[in-house]
C-alpha cells in the first residue's frame, strides 16, 4: 500500500462539498458545452482544476488578514510583505502585483523588443503569451529527459545547457534580454530544477552578460526536491536552500497563488535599479501604487505569512507526499502517469490511457469529461485542446508532444480519503477505457485561448 504522510495540521473550519448524481452531471455537462471551465464549482465534488489560488490559508494567515491596514500608501502590511520577500530571496526591489501574469506583463512590456528571444526550461502559457504579445519569441530548452513521460530523472525540469549556449551564440546576447528558469517546471509536469543546473545556467548567463530570472511560483516545492534528491543538501534547511537558489538570479516573477498559499497575489523582485522606475510607472498604469500593486493591505499580509509557512519542512513533506501518494495509487492501478510525480500535480498520459482516440479527437478532453461525468471530479486537459495550432504557412495542425490530463492538488485542502476517491474513480475509468469516445469542437476559434471557451460534443 502506498504510504501517506499525515497532515501536519488539524482542521478548524470546513467547507461543505456535495456529490451530485450522474444524471445531473450529464445535464450540467451538456449545458457547459462539455467544457469543464463552464461548470459551476458547486457542482464539482473534488476540484483538481488547479493549485492556483485554491489553497487553504492557515489560522495565522487569517489572523494576519485582520491586521490589514488599508491606507493607500505604505500601509504597515507592505513593510511586512517587502521584508518577507527580501529576506527570502535576497533581492532588493519588490513590486507587488495581484497575480503572476501581471508581473510578466510589466517585465516583458518593458525589456522586450520585437524579435528578441526568451529561453526558459518550459514557458508557462501566460509567460509565453506575454512574450508573444510584446513581439518576442519564447524558447523551451528543457533537457530531453524532461520530454519523456516514462524516463526517471531526479530533475526533469533542468535546462539543456548546450542548447542555451547555442541560442546565445546564434542570436547574440543583445537579442536575449533575459533567461528564465521556471521552478518547478509546471508545463513539464511540475518537475524540479537542481541547484547544479541553476548554477550552470548562471555561469552561462554571466559569460554572455545576460540576466537570469526565476518564474518562482513553486519555489518551495522545488527546494524540497533539492533537499531530497541532490547531493550535499540533505542537511540544509529549506530556507537555506531557497536563499541559495535565489542567490543565483537577478530577479523573479511570482504568482503567490501557488507557494505563498494565498487566494490572490503576486510580485516581482529584482536587483537592477534601472528597472525600478519603468516597472513602477507601468505598475501605476495597470495595477496601483507601488506599495500595494492591485492588492489590499490584508492580502499583502497573507502573502508575507504564507511565504514563511510554505518553507516548513513538515508541510512540504506532506505536500509533495500527497502528490506522490496519488501517483502511486494510480500507478498501482495500471494508469499511465508521467513519472516521477512532480510537486503539485499528477499528470495522466492520455495517449496511453485511450490509444483508440486519435489526437484530433481530443483524448485528454474525453478523459476529463468522463471523469466529471462518472465521479464529479474536475481535472484539466493539457494537450491538443489547449495547444494544437494551425501552422500559418502549411495550414497543417501541429500537435504538442503529449496529451496530458492534470490532477492538480490545492494546498492543504483535500485529505487522504479524497485522494483515494480520486484514484478509485480514475482506475475505474481506466478499466472501462475502451468505452471512452473522442470529441469534436463545435464552435471553432483558432485562438491559443480556445480551451477556455470552446464548446464540444462527443462523436
Ligand atoms: N507561471 C507559472 C509557472 C504558472 O503555473 C502560472 C499559473 C503563472 C506563471 C501565472 O500566474 O495565474 O497568478 O497569473 N498557473 C496556474 C495553473 C494558472 O493552473 O497552473 P497567475
């Protein structure tokens, strides 16, 4: 039996969730155009759509909310927030934003010029979209092992150093305003990046004179993997590891909705004083005054406290342990998953789950819809519906390497019992996989955001 690491907390407040029956779900799906983004959350029993903004805040964070100082400028919570980010990262200048993608917008609209390249291990879709919107070209340079769903590698999020050097040699550092590393690598399965790899990327950036930034959403989970898997780190504390990770970068963007365990919030942090004025001016245009950046004082306090809680080793052992537990249960039931499990989600390989459904019939989306229909669980497709795109020159559809279904675990929300229910449901579906049918899009929009809006039907 896979091992479950017990919760290092007890439950003080509960939120009722209700099971619907299958007939009701059938009707809901019809109404929703078989798109799970359209399902009212009250009609979902277990919601694994995302780990973003869905975490449970602690009593300590809720107590902090009560201390919110809602003055317009330089409220007391801003100082707590600034201090928490500075002491954690060692970075000097802090810009609060209401979520991660605004930090990306501010960064790329300031530093990017048309035709410039931005390498990353794998860009998350909002990062990619913000680069494209500013005329830039996003490059994914994850190591080959990171693209193979079966292959074990302790740090599948690592960047391919040789490829990074080639990009910088080919295009020249003037055309690469920043190199990014996403920790953990969400688009690659929540896989961690090793300290050694971060150091190597830093060396390359130094040689070419290019700044290095983290997309730091899941920095604490990444640090936990370093402690577990990398030689020389087992006796270091998580805050020490976090501090060392950030010591190699010139800045970061961060969605606090992940590892700061808040429902809303984000920031950017950096050392270059020349960026401060343009970033602040843009912030004032689109978010708010630099000491609140689109957040209430109380939100800043919750982030400040959450950043510290997320670095608690008992919490991280339970957190990463939950993901592994769900992965182990599914594997035991024969379900093809991406291995090893990452920090925040289990990814099912839909091409192996339903090999009888072709790519153009959305095998991942079919799995997602059937999982909701049979069990009231909401997962999300990360495959052909989300990523397939028409090549503008050939007119042919280009498919992503994999069709995945992500079961993302909100932080501190679901118990081992919930995870067992999820595993049983997925395994039951797997046993009946031949009955799964392909799908088609009814209202076809050729947009990279179509997965949010598309209406579909079964074939
Ligand atoms: N970077 C990464 C790696 C992310 O996973 C996300 C969000 C963002 C940036 C953007 O942050 O949502 O606060 O604007 N990921 C969510 C997800 C939406 O479901 O994985 P945001």
